[in-house]
């Protein structure tokens, strides 16, 4: 009689594969400013800081120790000294954040931090480019950048040409071009790989749009699973700042079509209340773990809140996820295939370096169905019942015996045991403002700017 059931730990490799693709995609786009030191919590009103959200480290992972190459400094031909490799807040804050580079789907908090760090990188980079654009003529002429295709130090993922245009008294646009030889420079009819346009209204409101065309940036080294297009919309008023990021994946990505992350900073509430709200959504094309007989397309959505200091809570929902529970491939023991919904709650502290940087971790299967495939060879249902603490009749009658039966109790028992290296539930609900804030999360409804598809989503235009 078995006293332990060893479900293989690689059942989430599909999830991790998508995470790896996201990381690679972020690497393509993460060409933010290099530098060292500084805190992402600084609110010093230096530099333009038009799009800064001053996100706490608990939401971004903090400033990265690595120093990515500076896209902006080489693009706009400014001085090569370290002062241009800093962000626009002029306190040495690099435009790159640690976020999460592995096991992104381990919990809702890690999902949130991974996506929010990408928003932090690009809001910072936007501010830096805005500042650096002030050092070159705003005449709309396409200029040579420092990066030369014929030079030994040529970098294919850095721009070769740029232009800065004043579209009106309040609106400016920067365009960066990639892969053009100096002998055949781009013209106004050529598509830039990077587009940033912003408008500063007379009343102080700031709006803008950034678009990155991954297909135009180092296409020979593109990843078929990585994002190929990115867009960030900015809408900042005296009451709230909203940065809305849209990512479209390459058609070669087997699982995902798009990803959206929206970060809002409320400027009207107490610093110890719900200052930051982040909402994320992934549009899926297929199951991470395909199972015969399961045709539903899963949904991944998340909702995160935080006060100004970085104490907050994250809730993630995994809807219609397939789960094949193979026990032992050698013996052929298989507990069957299931489809389930899972809610993942994680209350986190502002100080993520503490021994226990969380207050409450609660992962629950909220709904499930058995979809067939159960085949016990060396094991018996009695073994399963004993190990998981199920009722004696759990695999008979209508509990979890027939296709379509609810098997939520069993799946929760499996996850509670640390299935697939998942952390166990621990801590308790602090019953503070965070508990109220995530009671009824207002999830995003679509990953598409127009709500239905990618049509026109990455056009290089912006009308304030």
C-alpha cells in the first residue's frame, strides 16, 4: 500500500515555458537605461518625470543590478558619459527592474510583479527619451544615430537613425529606426521600430502612446514565442495616472495571443490606502497541458492593490485549466484528467527582504470536473483515499467517479500537499483594507485596445 503519491513535478512546464517566452520578450524590449543606485520610491520633481508612477519596490522587484545597454543615449547621439545612462528623475534610478525571471506563475503576486516591472521599465524609458530629445533639433529630419551597421560594435537591436518632431505647440513625437545603412538611410515612408508621442495640455494633463514593432528590431534573432508588438497608452490627470500596456505575441506562440497590464495610481486617496491598482489579463489560444477531450480555452487574469509604501495584495484567477494527473509513467498509473478553476490570493509586505514577506497565502480550487482517463494499475482508489484524506466513497457514486463529476475536494487536497512545487497555504487573512479591496476584483475584459481584435492596435499614430 502506497504511503505517498509522487505526482511528477513537471506538470507546470507549459506554464514555465510561457513565462520563459515572456522573459525573452521582455529582454527584446528591455533596453532601458543603465546606471546604479537610487530608489524606485523617489518622488523628487527633477527631470521630466512625465510618466513616472513612483512604484514601490514590492511591485517591481526593485532596481536590477545588471546594466542593460542604453537605447536612448546611443539613439539620440548625446554624450557617452554615465549621466545620460540614468533615468529622468536624475537620482540614478536605472530603467530596468528585477521583476520575476523564473516561475512567474508560482502565485498571483509573482505574476503581478513580473508584469508591473515591465510597465515600470517603459514609463521610465519614456521619461528618459523625453529628456534626451530636448538635446536635439525638433525639426522632423531623420538623423544618424551613433549605431552604424558597418561598425565593429554595431548592435542590431539598437537604432541606427532617429527623428524628433513637434506636431503642435503641446505635442512631440520621437521615432527610432533600426537596421538602416548610412548609405541608404530611412525616409519618411519607412516604418520606425519605435514610436513615442506625448502631449502636455495647458491644464497640466499629460497623455501619450509608445509603440514598439518587434519585427523591425533585429528580425534575424527573433523568438517565435516572444511578443512582436507592444503598445503603452498613458493618461495622466491631477486625480489619477494610468499606464496601459498591450503585448501581442508572435503567431508561433502555441499558448498565448496577447497580454495586457494596466497600472493605475490614485492621486486622491490616503498614502496608506489603495494607491496602486494593477490589472492583468492573458488571452490564451490553447491549454498549457493539452488533454484529449478538453477543448475549453483557459483564462488567466490578475488583480493587485498596494498602498504607496508597497504593502498590498494580489489575487489571480486561473479559469478552465486542464490538469492531467499522471502518477507513474512506468507503471501506467494515472489519476485522470481534470478541468478546474483556481483562485490564488497573496497578501504581501512592503519589505520583501524580511523572513516572512507575506501575511497570507491562500490557493483554492473553486470548481472542477473529472474528464476521464483514470487508470490505476499498481495503486488503488483506497491508496488515493488514504493518502489524501478523502471520504471512503469518494470514487464511487456521484462524488468523483464519472465524467463530469465535481472533484474539487481531491484537487484541493493535492495542491495543499505542495503539488508541482506550489507553496502551501499559510498565514491568515489580516482583515484590513486589502481584504475589502480584493473581495470583488474588477478584472480586465479584453487584451485588445478595441475590445475585440488587434486591428489598428499598433498603428504609429497618436491623437490626444
